[in-house]
């Protein structure tokens, strides 16, 4: 019996990629209206990938992500860097953090039927809390765990088990919904939770318990899984 539904945040409840690209365009335009935007965006996205590798090797402070990626993109585009662009990026990101269409309606139907939680892997817990608040979704959740705050990250089963303890339910009574096979599905599965892979079809060798391509499918699935 499912008594708790736990969500990933970025890529599941909100579209980080879309908001990130919109903000990168804005920052690039503010810094230099003649900047080649696509090249700037590519450099900034590449910077995130490099940054994750450095964090994994424990070679950089995880809180410096946006500074790292933006300053490198500026250098690549031969634009003058200033730390104020990090603040500009963050403030614009908050403005652009919006829930996917239909998410709010889905969440509104769940409290009382299941305890709700979020587990998100962000390094910068303060900024991530602000983003969750800015999305307008915070009110629906009893517990929100941010990797940068608790010092454990998905796919470590410990962060999923911590959530089940906080919600006072057994892991096998939890349904975890996320868009990443590695971080969400494998992690939640290793903690004994049921899983839903959310988003457009990906070919996977490890199959989640359930799949939902869009919010309509997810709503239908939850309707069947949660006993009222
Ligand atoms: Mg995600």
C-alpha cells in the first residue's frame, strides 16, 4: 500500500533546463548585447558537466557551481567577468523557476491521501529552498530533503531511508517519482521504495516499477496506486 509519494524536483516538478537557458540568454544579453548567445549557452552547460566531475573528485567547493560555469563561459566569449553576474543569474533563476503545467493540480489532489516529500540533489541548499519556494509548490510537501543540506545525495539509499523515517512510513510504502534512472530510480529502488520513471521514453535495461511519460499519465497512475 502506498502511503507516501516522494518527488525529485528538477526535471520532474520544474523544468531546470528551460529556466537555465532562459536565464543564460538574459545574462549574456546584459553582459554584451552582441554576444553569440548559443555559444555562450554551450559553454555554460559544458561548465556544469566539468564542475560535477570536479565535485565528484572533491577538487572544488560545490557551492561555487554558478560562479565556475559562468566565469568560464565569459572567458570563452572574451567578455569581462564580474562576480555580480552570479547574483544576476541567481535572482533571474528564481523568477524563471516555474512548475510544469498540471503539477500544481496534481499535488492539490494528493494531501490527505498520501504524505508528500521532495528529495533533490542540489549543492546549494539555500538557493534550492528559494527555488522550491519560488515554484509555489513548497506548501504541498511535509518534508523536503536537499543533498547540500543533509550531506547525503541520491543515489545513496540513505537519503531515501532518511525521508521515509521523517515521514514515518516504511520504504516499501513509498513511491518515488523522478526523471533520472541513475539518481532517482536506482537510488530509490536500493532503499526498497517503488519507483516511477517520469518523462519521455528512454531505453533502459533496469526497468522501474512504473513509467509515466507526462503529467496526465502520472495522475492516472497515482489514482490507481493510492488507496483513498
Ligand atoms: Mg531530476
